[in-house]
C-alpha cells in the first residue's frame, strides 16, 4: 500500500478528519515512496551494483508546529515502504545510540566514520522523528555524521518542530553547526507542514484535562496524545512515561522528593505537556508537598505548559484552608483548563526563575 492509499483508508474511517496540510505532505511522501520503490527495482536489475547503481533518491525534511500529525505521517510512510533495510527512531534516542556506539568503536582510526559505515550497511532509509539540537556535543557530531551518511547512500526522512535554519538557536559555537544546516537543506527537500490544527490540543479540549481518581482515563489520554511516539530518557526524576514532548509523573515523586524550582523549570522548558497522577488534598500534614506543588504550578503556568492531572478531590476543594497562596493556585488551575490557556504557545526558552527573559 502506498502512503496515499494508506492515508485515504485512514480518511475513510469513522471519526478521522482529513487535513489539507496532511494531504500536501502525503503527496510529497508518495513521491519519495515511489522513488525508493523504483530505486530498489533498478538496483535489483544491475550486476556489479557498486559501479552501476542508480542515483539515490533525495530525502525529505518535514517541519511544523506541535501536534500537527508529523509523527503520524512518518509512521504511515515507514510501514508502507517495502524495505528491510529501514529504521525509524526518535532523534533523542538516535543520538544516545551514537554516543554509545562511538565509545564502543573508540579503537577505530575514526570512530564516527566507522559508525557511519555500520549504519549504512544496515539502513537504506533512516527516519528521524523530532530532530531538535540543544546539546553542543550533538551539534559537533551531527554535521560530520550526516555528511558521511549521505555519501554512503542513506536516505533520510526527518520531522522537526523547527526549520533547518532554526536548529540549535543561540547554541555554543553555533557557527560550527552552520555547515550541517546547509547540508540538510542541500540533501533534503524541506517541507513546511503548515497545518492550522493542533490535534493534541483538540483532544485535550474534547476530554477534560483535570479528573478525579481516574487513572484509566489518564492512561488512555496519554496514549492518544503521544501518538505512538517512542519513549525517551527523562532525566534524574523518576517518571511513569516520557516521550519527546510529554512526560508523566506521580505526585509523590515530583512533589514529595527533595526538588526545588530549578527542577520544575527544567521540566517546564523541556516538555510542553505534563501528566501528574495522585494529587492529594493539601492539609497541614503534607505542607512540604503542598509548597512544592505551589512552585510546580507557578512554573508550569508561567511557561504555558499544558497540565493533565488526576486529583483525589475536585480541584476547587484542593486546599483545607483556602486563603492566600491556596486561592491563587486554585485560580491558576482553573485558568489552565480554559481554551485560551491551552492555545498559548509553549515557552521553552529564555525564561529564568525570576520570570525575566534571558
């Protein structure tokens, strides 16, 4: 089944809404799919492939806002392509593997080139989901690795929330990453996925984001919002689950441990959506946890993070004594359920603990 046929089948299903921007992206994916199928057929016709192999198709870089369906389309394309030598991986996990493999290949004359050889041998199509460069070590490695993969005939399909020119903004030694950006633009067709519907937001509007003691609905909502995205490493605070843009904590772990505003700020900058289970009623018996919960809500609110939470009581009855700080937090929790708040863009950069832009 081609991507176009696959998407049409999805559109025919009850409850699925076809999207004009997705249709445009599907046309590009259909073209790449046909090129890859034809490339494979031509290679199978040649003898001495190293001398007579046909030209490798140009890959695709799809960028656009959060929740538009980029991962959904990538997954559909991946499953439609009749290749054995293909791989689909979240970019964060891919870079973690790169660092691990370079350590394993440390005795090679050039570990990075040895790694590129290994990847090219096993993979013709590499799908990298949610490319986002924020680490100087990744930035310095990525340019050389991409160049080596392109030279070895690896075809890339990339999704990102940022255009190539918007990668690694204000990063250390960013000038050294500029050749990698030019390489992406040269080797991949860049498509702006300009959909005006945030399907995660629509799901959150459809279902209440706050609930009382309903872990099953939390589970169901997390699965729908994550759209099957691969798990990622979430850092030193224990989580239930984490994908690139969504993380799920238990209240006891997040507000019961020895955490402060800087921990919550790191979470707020990294994740546009936070799930929180088991929020208890705030009394004098859990005053320390209540204070950390106040810090958490303030930080999430200031950074426009979407909160999905399960409470032991209705949020309006959260505090034993509703005065001062407790009234302010109840007010913020009420606002965080509104459409106006849910439509606010996530503030992921340039915010300090004082609330002043860096």
